[in-house]
């Protein structure tokens, strides 16, 4: 029998966010904001002063917490840490790339579509037919 | 020959499942973009009427508080993928009460009315961070982003489905090559 990774279940998990200010404000209005007793939030506001290291650290922190189910990340921010995002492969938390006000969604950079485009690669299909 | 035909049917079924889930994933991402655009527009209107200094992240409450909108993670039927369910506006005073869980059993009208009051209370609490007198556009922004959250949860579940069917199809393709 093949080994299957166990899916962690949880009755009350958070949605983390790494995005621009307007997107964060919008989702906080929808009630997803959480601040723990150590004043750690479940979001990182990305602006012109935010460094790539800060984004990487936030991504690593959110993806290692077991109280977070989904990490929302603006696609333009994900592009800054593309290697880290594409090499992440755990089922939970799920990473969802979202558009931002100034950067519309680009399917060419979507990590899920990048993974599955192999099946539409003409070389791989031609290889089967030889 | 019969076995080959059966295998072909299974492969076709897998391919169709994959294409279906991919199509749904792309439709949902398109719908999300549209909803978010609406939300950003409404937020810009709210900022215009209330003033940018009142509607920004510097007014956010950094005192310890729990999220009102959370997620429940369960396993799907075959236990291979996570299934996400949105739990909107769960009162921090009554954390065990799921106010807008889609899987809730039917309620009587008194309970529903009380739940709606709780939801309104939680929504107002979220809006009150930006002051007492708020623009109707800010309420509209809240509703748009709530809708965006629902779409995002559908995307998360569809994503699991896409990756699962891709893995199965990829395995079939590799087995065929051998």
C-alpha cells in the first residue's frame, strides 16, 4: 500500500495574508485579522519599503504555523520569492496567489498552472507517440 | 483487448476530470479578479468620502483579538486532500457557535434571527475599527471581500482537485512511456 501524507484537520484555522495595504484592509474588514497575545499578526503589509527578506521570513513563518490553513499572497509579491513559493509542496497551509490592484492576475506565473502545463507540452506528447 | 479498452476508458475519465477541474479553477480565478476589483473600487470610494487617514492600516487594532472568520479543515472522501470550509463571523464570545457554516442543520426562525444579529454585531465590530461614522461604501467593501473569501475557499478546494487529478494523470502518462 502506497504511503499517503496525512491531511492535518483543524476546526478553527486562520487565513494568513501577504499583500498590499488595500487588499489587507479589505480582508480584515471581512474578519480574518488575528493578533495573538505576543502581538503577532496573521498578515504582512507589503509596501515600497518592505524587503525581500521580510517577505521570505513572513512566508516561512506562515507556512510553518499549524494554526494557519491558507496563505493568501499577492502574485506580484509571490514573484519576488518565486523559488520559495514554487518549491513549497505541503497541502496545508495552501498557498493561493491573488491579483492586486496594480498587478492583474497572470496565469503564466500561477504555481498550480506551472506544475500542470507539463501535460500540454508538445514535446512530452510527441515523445509518447514515437 | 477488453482490458485495454477498460484502461482506455479509465484514462479518458481521468483526463476529463483533470480538464474539468482545471476549467473550474480558471473560471473561479477570473471571478475572484472581478470581485476583488469591485472591492478595491468600493474601498477607494470609502477613502474618498471618509478620508485616507481614517481608512488605512495605521488605525488597525493591534491588541490581542481572534479572527471572526476562520476555516475548518477536514479530509475529503478518500482522505488524500484537505477540504476547506469557511466559517464566517463566529462570535469571539461564543467560539463554539458556527454562525454561517454552510453545513449547519436547518434552524428555527428565532435561532436564525439571533444568529443574524450576532453576524451583524461581528460585522459592525470589524467596521468600527475605522470609526463610528462610516461610509456605506466601506460596508459594501466588506461584503465584496466576504464574497472574495468565499471564492478563494472554492479555489483552494478546486486547486486540491486539480493537483490530485494531475498527479494521477501524470502517473498514467509515465506508466505508458515505460
